[in-house]
C-alpha cells in the first residue's frame, strides 16, 4: 500500500515536471530565437568606414566650389566620375587592394559631401567612406582570415572606424549589403497598413454592429456568419491568390503597389476585426440598451451613442492585434508581386513598393554574407514594431476593460 | 479633372449643404408651439448625405466604365487603324499607350503606343471632365432637393438612420462577397487548368516537375501527390508531434499547477510566440535549424540528409503552433465542469490521475477539434516552408530528406516570369483550390466537434 502511494506520488511529480518542461522549453525556444536574431542583428546596425584622402584638383574633374553651387551644379556632380576618383585615390593610398576596400556606394557619399560643403573641392581632404562588405564583416570579426588581418592592419593605423549605421534606417534596398536600408520597406509597410486600416476597420466594425445588434435570425445572417468564421481560418496565401486574380487580372490595378497590398490584407484582417468587435459588443450588458431605449432613443442612437463607445476599447484591442498580424504577413504580398527590387521609397499608393517582411524574405535569399546581419537587423526592427503594437493592445485591454 | 480635386469639391459641397440645412432647420424652430422629431444637425446631415452620396455613387460607376469609353474613342482615331486584331498584343499596346498618356517620363517600347498616347490623353481628359461635371451637378441637385424637403414636420432622423442601417448591411455583405470572390476566382482558374490537364492526372499523378512541361501531355509532369504527401508529412505529422505534446502539457500545467504569478507571466510569453511573424520563423529555420539538423543527420549517418529537410520546417512550424494548441486545450479543459474534477480529487486521485483519467477524456472532443484547427493552420502556413523546405518534390518517409509542400509550390509557380495563361500559373490556382477545400473541411469538422462538445456540458 505504502509503496503504491509512493509510486503514485512519483508519477505525479513526473507529470508535473513534464508540464513545467513543456513551458520552459517553449519559452526557451522563444528566447533562443530572440537572442540569435539580436546577436546577428546588432551588427547590422553598425557600419564600418575606412578613411580615404582624395585630392580633388589633382583628379582633374574640373569641379570648383562656384560650379557646384551654381546652376547645373547637381548635374556637374552627377556627371563627374567620382567612382573612378575613389578607385584611383584608394589605389594610391592602399595599393592594389585599395579599390576593393570600399563599398560600391562610396562615390555617393563623396558626392553628398561635396554638395554639403563645396569648398572641399579645392584641396586634399580626408573622408570616411563605407567599407566594402567583406571588410565590414571582417571588422566585426566574422570574415575570412585574410580580410580580418587586413582590417586589423587598418584599425591599427587608425584608418578604420565603426559607428552607428544611420544609413540603415534612412536608406532603401540595394545590391550592396553595406548600402542597404529599411526606410523604403518601412514606408511601403506604412502605406499598406494605412490602406488596410482605412478599409478593414470601418467595414469590420460596421458589420460586427449589424450582426450583433440588428441582424434578424435567418438564413442570410447565418450565411454571413459562416463566411466570416471561415474567412478567419482561410490560409493567408489564398488571399494572395484572390488579390492576384481579382485586383490585378480583373481590375488591372498596378502590380506590387501598396494599394493592392492594402486591399488584400484588408480582406484578410476584416474577419479578425469582426470577430473581436462582436465579442466586445456582446460584453456590453443589455441593461445599457434597455435603459437607452426606455428613455426614447432610437435603435441607431442606442448603438452609436451607448453600445459602440462602451465596446470601443475591446474593438481597438482586436483591431491592433489584427493589424499586427497584417504587418507581419508575407505570403499574400508575394502573390501580388510585392517582391520587386525597390531602390526608392514609394511616394504614393500606386508606386511599386515592398514591405518590411517581404524585404526580410528577399534579403534572406541573398548569397552575400553581409546580408545575414542586415536581415536580422530588419527582423529586429519588425519585432520592435510588433511588440509595441501588442504592448499597446495589452495595455488597452488592462486599462479600459470593464467587468460588468 | 484630378480625382483628389473632385473629391475635395464634393466634400466642400457637402459642408455647405450641412450648414445650410442646419440654418434652415433652426429658422423653422423659431415658430412657436411645435414639437420636432429631429435636431437641426439631423437636417444638416440629411442635406449633406443627399449632396455627397449621389456624386460618389456616380463616380464609382463612372470610374468603372470611363476607361472603356476612352478606349472606344481612341479606336476611332486614324492611328488606331494599324493596331493588330483584337487579342493579347492589341491589349498590350493599348495599355502601354494609356500608361504613356498618364506618365510622360516613361520610355515607350512600341512606336504605335507613342502615337496613340496623345489621343488617349485627349479622350481621358474629355471623359474626366464629363464625369466630374456630372458628379458636381448631381451633388448640387441632390443638395437642393434635400434642402427643399426640410420642413418643420419633416423627420430627417429616421431618413438618416435608414441610410446608416443600409451601410451596416452593406458592410456585412463584404464578407460574403470576399468568400464568393475567393471561390469564384479559384474555381474559374482551376476549371481552365483542368481543361488542359486531366483532374485524375493532377490528383493521383506521382511526378511533379513544373519546370519542364510537355505541351502534348502536361498532366504527366503535374501530378500533385508528392506535394500532398510533403504537406501532410510536414504539417500534420512532424509539426503536430512537436505542437501537441508541448501545447497540451503547457495548457495543463498553466491551468492546473502554475501559481497565478507564473501564469500571469507565461501566458503573454506564449502569446508573443504566436505573434512572431512567420517570415522570422522561416529565416530562423533556414539559418539555424536547417544546417544544425543536417549536421546531426550526417553525424548519425542518415543518407541524403539535407539542410532543406522536412524536419527543419516541421519542427519550427510545430513551435509556431504550440501557443495555438495550448490556448485551444486551455479552453477545452476549462469547459469541463469542476464537479467532475472535484469528485475525482475527493475519491483520492492525485492531480495527475485526475487530469489524465477524468479531465482529458472529458475534454477530448474539444482538444481534438483544436488539433484539427491547428493542422489546418499548419498546412496553410507558407513562409516557413518557402524559406526552409526544398523545391524538389519527392515522396520519402525520411524526415532528414527534402520535402516540398502545396504552399511552397504555389509561391514558386507564381513568382516566376510565366504569363498568366500558362498551365504553370493555372496549376497554382488548382493547388490553391485543393488547399482551400481541405482547410475548409478541416475547419468545418473541427467547429462541429467543438460545438457538440460544448453543448454536451452546457
């Protein structure tokens, strides 16, 4: 008897331990994922620069401060072969390997420096220019032995420095991992989310109000309910196929535009908002409605003056969670062509654009090692946005949720 | 007339109508001894709605038919006589001409398109002006009509409420429209696909290689069985082997054992796990899990171990599904009447015995329903398999071997440069149709099971 009880207690402890292990392992996986992304991504926010002295008069560009400041200065700067100047100066300073030390985007930095301060053009200047991708990874102790040795020599000579990569936050996609930025993708995401919110929120809330407050119980209402519940469970890629077939091939809207992406994601987000809004509306007690009706309010006034304001925190929580899901969504946007190489941030809704998750996907496909840290850095930015949105949703839920 | 300017004008008219309707209603109020059912702002809104809605509805319709009218106008010009007969080429030239007319900086490809562009610009601006003027006239007429209807006894509020109700109904119909849109587009394109490829070849063929399609017998290389197998193997077997034990045990621990403080911390953590975008999981699977599993496979001597293995995609997908299974199991266990639990504990059973012999059997239908929903979610998941699974369609029981899924193939087929009518593109829609039907069936079964079970205890 005693032994049996002991055995049962041991089984009890084992069972409990299994439960704890399941939780700890799940949380551990999350932690592992976050730590991996952080470790890789932190380096993506660091830029490596190598010093280069350029003698502009000797380069024979014919650029003078007056010419740069004067009319047609931009044209003259654009026409000057600054990439060749950089290559020659690099070869003169660092020998044959010199040109390979600098990023392909180095000449744009020189151009920007000349435009900001035309007086540089009269003499010899020392500029800090972005390093090439292999030097960059080597300076972060992740490159080939040869490149690392080279970077070490440069560092010892004071010709190499690292700093925060502002260009990563303000730039757009590029073929060179040292010159890429996420602003273009972020702006595309913002435009897409704007369209999604503008469509999915009103439509979702209005249909939730109708279904919960006014809809008669009949076959039509059942049909609407069944379609909303099913739409919430349809795989997101199916919405991409819908967007491709309807928006692109039937309505001939522009490919890879934020408008089409927003429309597609709105259809996907709407059922989520409807379901959350219905739950929030259901939670408003009937006594509120009865009181308003008894005072002579019309059914529309009851809903819009009393039920909706009381349900609003719950509705907003659901909307934010739905929008966070849409912000992290990739697959349907691939279907409607938002995977193009976009080097300039989109200006309007119909411009070709890409979004942050798709940009992550595109960078993850690149072979160059320099893209690994940029992909992880972009993931960090995306996760920061999503965590902030979820945090706001949880705060709203705790702050405003009323238990009746 | 640019659309933004037009919308601005319409909004301005609406504002004027609101103000004047309100002023007129206030003026009527001066007369003594009357009772009103509506406030002045209701009258104002009534006038504004009559001013704004007709032009907007008209513009929506006009926007759909004006391009056709403009194209007809262009076709009557002499330059259009050189256009090729109706078909794909003609449509391409016309759409290019339209693009050049809208955007002067474009470099033209086809000289004919350049010559047609000015005609297009003329026609477009003509129909634009006609549409804009009509819309404004409609707005003014509607506003005047509403303004004249405002009388002391006029009940503007019920009119507005009727419009509000109509818009509520219209909003809820969008869900049905979306469903119809999905079903129609999938059915339509799939029907075209099955017009060239026999449905039996597609459903039962065991060879999938869409890169080389024999035009005489396209069905021979479009057999989807390897994809169905890979989807089932990754989504329903490997992922569930991870998600069910972990999800179930976390739910049991959190509901039965954990202290309130631990629960308050762990539940949001699991929710975060559910909120991480799938592209992040996919990248993690491709960067860390896949190579690690390949090394493991090579180390224990498994032939054909690849870094794009079914195991890598399935494992990460399983982790992604854990919170989902956990929350479904949580609901199912919470729905079991506490009398059953208390009875079992009172008979001297330990908590674990109560859970495994009383709570779980009682909650089983709910758990099964949740698992079915989880499977439907796993097989529809795209980004993890796109990034971590391979494109090679093989049928293999070895989890270290490569496997491909329906969703991965849809993405691969549609992101190439094939034209929209090729069997390759249409095959993606047929795969989408299959996926849609399977997930729909799984959802319906799961929801029925869950509903029955809930009714049993209510």
